[in-house]
């Protein structure tokens, strides 16, 4: 009953969306949704690549220079929201 959406149902849904949100707000909403999807994708990719890197065998030696900071960007080319972050150190003993 509810499993199949035909052309008339999709058109009706689109008309209701345009009436509710207005034609002027739809491009902004789509842009925001796209930006959120890019952020999610880049964060997932970063987490996946961090999981593949081998963990350091030795803890840092006192007096040694700390690792360089990374910059996380919200979207490719969007430098206005980039912020430097310091990587947390693993203080647990194995």
C-alpha cells in the first residue's frame, strides 16, 4: 500500500514542500544539506584513515617536540570555518 510512490504522489509531495517552506528558502536548505553531507563524508574518511595508521609504540619523551597540529576543514575549500586541533595523546598503559 505505502511501498510504491508514483509520479502523482511525488508531485504532490513536492508541491506541499514548496508551499510549506517557500521557493526562496529551498536553495538555502539544499545548500545546507549538501554542506552537512560533505562534512559527514570528510569526517568519516578521516576516521577511517586514522584507524589504518599504526599506533606509536613508544610514548613521547619529555622535552621532545610535540606533534604538529592538524587543521580540520568543514568543507573542501572552506577556510572560514577551519580550526586547528591538537591530537589527544593516549595515556593508557597496555
